[in-house]
C-alpha cells in the first residue's frame, strides 16, 4: 500500500491523505481496506466517512462493499486516532472458531450459526471474520469470499490466500458456483412454480434500515434476480397448527444471482414468506412459532459447489440442517440430517 499525503489549507491544517491500492490489497471491500490501514480509527467512524461521501475512489463516491482494485487511488479525509479525540478505543473482537466443514492451505469453509454477522459494521462491532482473525493470529490472510445474512446459518467460505479469494470471487461473479439453501415457508408451495425471475430494488427506510422490494421489469432501479425453487416436502404438524398454519413447505432454493435478501423477498412476494423472518414475514405467525420453539428465521445455506481455486477440482460441501431447525421439521427425530 503506497501512501501519498496531499491536501490544502494553511500551516497546521488537517489534510486529506491518499492511499494507493497494491496487489496484496486488491479485491478487498473498501471498508475492510480502510479499517486495516487507518490504525486506531474506530470502525464506526470509518463507516461514517464512507457513507458521507468523504471517501473517494478514483475521485468518485464509493460504497462500503465496493471492491478495490490494484492501482485504485483512495482519498481519505482527515481523521484522528480515537485516543487523540478522547474516544474510547473499540474493544477487539473475541477470538472464536466456528465448525469447520473443509480446510486446506487455500480456503476455509465454516458452518456459520444464525445470529452472527459475517463482518462488523452498520451497528455491529464485529462478525465472523474479525473473530476468526483473533482466533488465528498466525494467519497472514483471511478474507470473506461471500456473505450471508446475519439471521441465516450455514456454509460460508473464507479465503486464506489472495489468489484463492480472487479466483473464488470470480466464480461467484460469473455464476459458476451452485448455492442451495433450505427454507421453510408458510403454505403449500405450487410444485409448478420453479423459477422466480423478478427484479429487486434495495432501499433505505426512514430509520436508515436496509430493505429490498420487488419492482416491475422496466423499473430502471431494478436489478434482475433469479431464484430456482424445488419442493422438498410439505409439512403439517401440531406445532404449525397452533401457530395458525395448516401446512408449510420445506424448499430447496438455488440462487442464480446474489442480491441482498433475494431469497427472503422473492419467496415472500409469492405469498409464501419464510417462517421466522422478522423483516418480510408474518409478525403474528412468527410470534406464535416462537412459542412453539422456532425462534429464528428458517433459512440455511445448505449446499455449495465450486471449483477448487488452486486445482480446479470440483468441490461439493454440505452443512447439516441445525438441530433447532431439524427438530422443528421433525420433532420425533432428534438427529439432524446430513
């Protein structure tokens, strides 16, 4: 990382700085790039200056999740170390390992529990990646390959080398991976409804919370989003009945595009929201389901297929359905399926 100091103002005036992205930093999210290079600056402040537009990449505004490329010039406004402005230093993330589904010298596949963010930001101090870095201080490189919603459990890939990160992200970008989720939705899903091809638009509510909605095909702000749905089985149980549901459908959902909240919004738009979804689901049904033991969203990243970033060998991984979800689909069988 090459640093160039520049700016304007009289003697003693705070100046902006310019960071030039090198090959080792290429492919990182902008927020992660800044957190690593602005030592001592609270992460919350990093997100604040990005949102305000004070951070510029090649003279243009950028979002926190934009990826930087080698040669990019990142302008950073004047910032001070938290100790200099009387702020408390943010507490480091606690070290934590997660169940390992696959690991070699190139990549790590873990089974992320529900309720854990994949990274810090937007009101979350830390996530999976920060905890892994604390647990593995000897690791020279650990970066998220993709993301999962905080409420979603299951398969998550972490790259252990820069080359693995770029090759795996290329596969995700070119839709060369196979990502299948398990979702339990209200009602009986029509077996003939196998493809949902409806554009999605991401927006912010008045309180700043991120949401997504379906839009018309000709909407200029809509992004094409494709979800494939296969019915695994239809369930009926006393638990569901007490929550006011005659039936529920366990779906195998494969996404061809990776939009924010894509599965949740697509399924809800068809009148079959995911059980336990507090953003796009049915509030009263979810409340009743919580009393029956379902206290989280029933969405699990179940299966992932990709080519190994070094050998190109086909890899197929499966994260078993968590015990609390399996117990809800089959309360008479305590062992989760593989």
